């Protein structure tokens, strides 16, 4: 795997992990039964924890990238002709 492919695979895995974690732990003021600011979106989360989710997405993507890099290095995805 060359450098460009490795970076591209990591970025794709990072975005997949990040978008999968976005709704986790997010509660809106409407769901919590609290009053909301007039003009604010009813479904907007009270606390979004983006920094934590970005760090967790980085760790998950790194682990998944190591697995993909290993699979590529041992020719796990190679299709043998018949």
C-alpha cells in the first residue's frame, strides 16, 4: 500500500467512525423535558461532546486501518486466477 492509499483509507474510516458516533449520547432539551430557547431547533443536542467523539473516531479508525493494512500486506484480498 502506498502513502496516498493509506491516508485515503484512514480518512474514509475516520469519517465512518465519526458519523456513526455522532448521535451517541446526544439528548435534546425536548427529550429531557427542559425548556428551550425560542428560535432554537427542538432536536439540537444540549451537549455535543465533539472533541471526545473526534478522539474516539481517531482511535477506532487507527485500529481498523491497522487491520486493513495487515490484510493488504498478506495479500488477503488477492483474487487468484482459476
